[in-house]
C-alpha cells in the first residue's frame, strides 16, 4: 500500500537541510539527549517494539541484534558500534541520500545506538567514492561536538560518545560486515570466519554491533514516535515496522529515492513513484539490489496452499505483493535494500546477467575457492555466450557453476552471486536458449534504450 | 627517495591515530593521505606507511592492492571513473565509456600522453537513480549525456 | 586425554577441547581432504576442500539452500535443496556430534566441485613441475574428480618463476591461494614477509617490497605448499620424487634434533633433500633452513678412506698402523695392571669424544678408554656454537652434546672438558697420545694442527675431512649419521634414533665398529656384535621416549678385521 511519509526525508532537498541549525529546528538531538537518560534495556526494547528490520539487505531485526551485545561491558573489552555505509550493491543508492541530505540523523542515531549497546565509539564506514557524504558527516560530527552533543560528556551526561568516519577504498566486499571490520582494522577486506560473530569478537576483537546506515539514521525517528507507533506506520506491522527508503532506477521515467511506509508493492514503486516504465513494457525487476533474484513482470504468485504465507496473493501478479522480508522470501527472492532496478522489454536479460556476473567477478575478494574461481567461470561462460559463441553446454554449465558456489563459501557473497545467477537462468531460460541458437540475433543485444546523447 | 608528508598533512596524522585503539587501523587513512599527496602508492609510500603503523611492507602493499582506489602504478593527474554496472548500463554506460575512450584517445585503464587523465570503469557508485554517471576526482557527474561528457573532459584537459 | 567423542561416518573419534573436526580426525588417522588446513597453522577455511555434513542437533532442521537442476524431460529447471556444508577445519567438536564425510553424496559433490574449480585456471604443467608425484591437486583429482577439463578458455595468466629469495621460487599460476606459506612466515617464523596482493582471481602471493624471503624457515613455505607453486631452488629440476626413497633420521644441525626424512635416490646413493618428520614433542612439523640445507653433508666432504700420515691407505693397513702407534699404550697398560697400581702414564692419554657422533660411537670409545687404556681425561670435539633463532635452532650446533655427557657419566668419567683445554694440555706437554672421535672442533684450526702435530700418537675416527683427521697419524673413516643407525640425545634429554638411510661410502664403517676393530688389534677383545649390545649397557632400562622408534633393519655389515 502506497503511503508516502517524511519521518526520514523531511529535510531532503532543503538548501540547508544538512545543517545542525535546521536539524535542531526540527527537534533534532532531543532523542539522543533522552536516550542518554535511559537504560540499555529500555532502548533495546524500544527498538524491538519498532520492529525495525535491518535496512542493509538481510532484514535482521535491529533490536534483537542490539540485544546480542553483552549486558555489561567487561573490563578491557570496550563495545563498538560500526555503521555500514559502504553502499555498493548495484541498484542501491539510498544511504548516500541520507548522508548527504540529513547527516545529523545518522550522528544522532549513533549516539542512541552507542548507548543501547554500551559503546562509546561509533565508526561510520563510508565507501571512499562518496566524498560529499563523508564531508557532510564530518561536518555534522564537528557541529555536534562543538555543541557538546558528542565528546566526553554529551549533553552534560557522563557517557562519552565519539563518532568517526572511516573511509573505505573501493571494494564492494567491504559491505559484508566482517570484511568491513577487517577493512576498519587496516587489513585486506576479506571476510572473517563466523563464529565468532561480531557481537562476541568484532572490531579490534571486541564486542561490536554493525548496523546499516539507514537503520541507524532511522533510530531518532522511531524514538520520536515511540517504537510501537513507528511500527504501526507499516502495513506489515507487527512483522516489520516503520517507514523506509525505497529506490527505483533503470528503465523508469522518474527514478529516485522515496520514503514510504513499509509494505509498498513493486507496482506502486515502479508505476506510481517511478513514473512507469520507460521506452517499452516492463520485462522484469530486480527488487532490492543485484543480489536479489530477478522477478518477471508476467510472474504470478503460486500459493494455493492456505498455510502458505503468500496465499492471500495467490494468482496475483508478483508486482502486487507488499515488499517485506518474509513476503519476498516467499516469492523466492529477497527484499534486500528495497532499491529496485527495472528492465524494460528493450533490454536484453542475457546482457543484464553478464553485466552483473562481471561485477561479482570483479568484486570477489578471492579468499575462498568457489567464489574466486566460480565467479570468474560464470563471467567467462557469459563472455562466450554474449560473443555469440555459446552452446547449450555453456548454458547448462552456468547453473552448475552457480550451484557449486551456493552455500560453499566463507561469506554470503557466494550466495549473493549464485542466487541472482540462478534467478536469471530460471526466469529467462527461453531467452538464453534463443540467444545461443541465434548467436544473439534474437535479442535487442542492448541494455540501454538509446544513446545517452539522444535522451 | 624516502616519502615524507607535507607539514600540513603531517598535522593530520595525530588526529587520525587518535581515532583508533591501535595503529594498524590507520592503514587505509594513511594510504589515502599519502596517495593524495603523491598521486599513487609507490614502494616509498608503502615503506612510509609500514613504518608509521609498525607493520610489514607486505601487509601495506597487500592492503593497497586489494582496494580499487589505491593506485600502485603512476597515474594521471585526474581520474575519470565511468560507472558501468547495471543501472548505468541500462542508461548507456557502455556508450559513455566508448565515447570517453574515443575522446581521450586512450583505452580504459590508460592515461593520456600528457599525463592529464586516467580513464577507469567503476563498479556501481551508488548513483543509480541519476544514471548514467561518472566520477571525476572527487565529484559525481550524473544524468550524463555525451555532450555533457565532452564538456567535462574538455575542462579536464585544459586544467 | 579425550574430552569427548564425535562420529565421523559412524566411526567414533575422540577429541580434546578446542579441537576442530579435522584436527580430531587427523589425530585419529581419519583422512579428510584439505589444502589450506595444516596441523601446525591457523585455519583460514579458504580452500573449502574439507567441507563435511555436520548433522544438526536432534530436533533442529538441516540448513538447506535452493539450487537448480536441469530436467531434460520436463525441459525446465527444477529447484532442489542443497545441504549447507561446513568446513571440518572450522567446525569445533562437541560431544556426540555426528559428521558425514566420505559417506555423504553431497560432500562428494562439493569436493568434486572444489577440485574442479581449483584446476580451472591451473596450468596443469605436471611434467615440468617438481611437485608432481606428491601434489595434492593430482591426488585429489584422482580421488574426488576424475573428469576432464570443462573450461576451454585461456586460463588467467599470472607471474611465473618469481624469485622470492635464495631458496624459493614462486609460480602464481600454480598457486591455489591457500595462504599456508604466508601463515608459516607469520606464525612460525614470526616474520610477515609474505602476503596476498590483488583481489579475486587476480590474487597472488608476493614478498614484501624491499625484502626477500630470507627468514630461517623459508623452506617450510615450500614444504607446506600443497601444490607446485613454491619450489625450492635446491630441489628444483633435480629429481623426480617417485624415484626417491626416504629414511627416518634426525637432523644433525643443532641440539634440537629435529626429526627428519632424508630423501635419497637409491640408484646413486645420493641424498636430495630433507623433509621435517612430524614430532609434536621436538620439532612439531618444522625444520629450519640451516637444518634443511645440511643434507649434503651426508655425502659431501666425506672421509671415505683411511689416512696414514695424511695419505690414503687401506683400512686394514690403517688399523695396523693405528695399533702400532698406540702399542706403547698396550705395554703401559699391562705394566700398570701387573703392578696393581695406576701408573702415571695413562694420564698422558687424552680421549676425545664427539658431540657430533652417536651415543654408540662415543660409548665404544669411552669404554675402551676406560677399560683398556685406563684413560682419565675426556675431552669433547664439537662444532662451535652459532646463533639461536628462538624457534627451533639453538646455539649448540651439535646433535649429541647430551649424549656425550651421558656416556661420560655412565662410565664414571668427569664431564668431558673443552677441546681448547686439550690443546693447552698438549702445548704444555701433558699429553702425548690422543684418540679422537669427530672431525670438527671449536678452536682455531691452525693452532690446533700446530699443537696436535707434536703428539707421539694421534688416531682419529672421523666422518668428514677436517682438522683432526688431517693432522692425525692415522685417520679412520667413519660412516656419517645417514649411513649408519645411531642414537642421539637432544637438548631436552630425549633419546632419538636415526635410521641408516644411505649405503656407506668408500671404506666408511660405523665409528663404534672401528673402535672395536682397533681394540681387537690392540689385543682387547670386545663381544659387541651389534648396536644393541652397546645400547644395552648405556640404556639398561627400556626407553619409550618420544621420537624413539625401531632400529633400522638395514644395518651395515659387521666389520671383520682380524688382529
């Protein structure tokens, strides 16, 4: 159900929206001040009541994640809050908008988050390319510090909080939380083995919570509204609460970021917010970043069994299912980052898969065998097919290679590569077969609608 | 010749180290700082960072080569990064790349003869809603057209 | 002590707290295929070859993932479940845990997949690879894959024949990125001189800028390399491993006494390399470079023939000459025993034991010295101390210092004195007869030669050419440690046996046999026929020390020299 909200985006687009003056005028930092007078348990419960599912893609309940941290801070084992703003999932551009448009919400969220998990230091790991975002965050931190909201005694309360921006250096894998921690520690961004989980041994070997940037920036809003009220904004309450950022890009008329109550449908995102498909009919949509398996426009929900969580939508278009963590899992895909990439029927799905598999090969850290070699093989096979030299053997090799990556890797990058690969194959087998049979002549052999000059 | 920071940058060191509980965590920031000054991460830069962090040069070089944004070979004065991933590709990124190659007279990964510009392709730069886009040094340039690219590249070559 | 048991394919395997599944399996002799895991290093779980199916606790569902199969009949994909497997090197043991390894079809598929992926960009240049014949890629391909190569594209090319240092050459195309060499440098040598550079399938191992791979465990990087990526410049293109045979020996490089395999070609009786022999109590899984590179001493610079007056001589003649030189001792001793008193003359005899010889050799000489010569003064020939590395290599560069002390103590001698004291004594004219074991001494060679040349009689038993055999009136050629079985006592006091590996060179015989022959020549008959006869006197109680094992079945023939 489409319901535009502005709990997170009120200051977007306002010329001085990113300044402390504007943030304070809108009641900023009131929640951080209040949080410092609350107990950790109260804060965790507030977050649990908000039913805020992590906005980074996995959708883990944020309050539950906070509750994994040791209830008391052991001597010599400081807790850390680490914010994942390594936004790099293809199709995803929401965190950037928050850092650039409203950096103080992130800083305030960090103060509350630190208090909730017993940390005194928060690191915001921002991908290096986002220079404006980093500049805005640093400026916000300086402003907040100058006002006494950060430092040894924020708001005069004896609970030190420092927030630092840590710049990445160009590696998608650092969005994986343990790679991010290695990168924060000055190492190669290779994922760590789990266990131990970050809550046991994270940054610098200490108990750590890693939250997505949108998640933490949402915390002031959920505190302002109260957890329960925040949750009820969502049409999927109480399973998942609140409002969040939705993005749409690709072949739509008005791409962008939109804040809506949780429970929006893809149809609303593409047609109502995205202004409809550009240059043709809707072919397919990648719902929440490139790792989430693609959905075809002509797919219908298959849930005849009454016990199926999607039974209510049985026989309807997948585009009409509310976007939720569980509902989209039921569709055989994932909610991911809620930033959809739209392909019109003028785009070639073979080329789209090739583009993404090139991305995964380029970004594999190379630590473990199936991902390092498998991602390279997927790209090679698609190179051959796209060059018009593919065979049916090559096509059948694709899912075998993807299968061999699935589940066999150190981190979720493996599944993040294999799932979309299998998704493309399953949904576009006929198109692949035709492409191979005709050496590509069956396809538009283009991704773009037209040359950029002509647009 | 041993690498040294300019006095202004040297002042940033203490503040960087103060952010972290150990020295090694300053690896990425120091590499950024040194590259900003030197243009690329030479063996001298690696040695300098390793000494500052009290780690091996192997560690620092291993880190520097892991990340796309550290250059371990000399590069141009300006960097053009054209995003090539799906959302941009759906808006003609391939054409942008080809156009840049033609306009600059170099291939991706190469530097113009005058040393002014190095052309790269980038993986998703989180600017999907304003595709196609490119990053030139620190700036994002979005909703590109070929004409817009021409203006940007011309400006670069003049600077 | 076991802290519990797990089941691997139904077989009960004990584990200690902290053991991973693969470690428990390793200790129990159950093989789980692996590349990156090594019992002496941390476990990065990066190769994914040791994936196993860990059964969930009762009542908990198996974690499963959706994958696709192509159904030609239906002409469509079907979604099937795939069990999430766990690397055995990452999974901690817990009591009662059940693990499927060789009995799981899904595990077999996963291993086949990993094996295929590891060979995807591998050059498969086995004929020119030194690892051939002992390569895990070869063995596991046969065991777990056995399909032809399916990727026909040009593989990823990477640097080849990169010189990492004096000892190691690297081929990045053969490398499987298991990081064992990096971990050896970091964790064993404490010198992080190697690391990984680049990312993804462009990854390669490299040496720190401005450095060489030059720590004292550089050869261990090659030793742990499961493939042909790292090769030793000393072994490279020298031999085919399947022509080599191996003997269990003890490194002679220092008092640590690392357990080693000495690999040799039986066709030319030549050693080609050492490899560490695992022994948790002594050297773990490792040997230092100094030790690893000491294998040529088994055949280089050897004293292969007897010397009389510095000239080659037949062994029989040399023994006669030695007896002749020492005949004064024989008469002296007789006089002494007839008179029933300790004459002054035996005190003019100096006996030199050797910290580089086995307990057997030392005992034989010391025994004759005491029982026949009535000698009082024992000295010790030893290689001069060197640097210790704080890891395995100690300053004492002799394999049997403790053995010499034990021999002296057992026979009621005072602790043998340094060789320098002997030289002083000779200079002062206190000694005129010397019988010595060993070739190398820790004093200035020229000075020693000068002094020792004044002796009335000097008989030397030596394995190698050196100061003592050179200056002796008679030098008798002894077998090196590799040519005869022997017992050595290391710095910890552990008694360790080295097998005979090579056939003796030239006229060389175990020194203890030469001592027996010389004694017989002098009229002192000893009943010892085999090493065990000596060991029974030295170690009366049976020993079950770590590292000890059965004596070689291939002992050299007894020396028969009639007096």
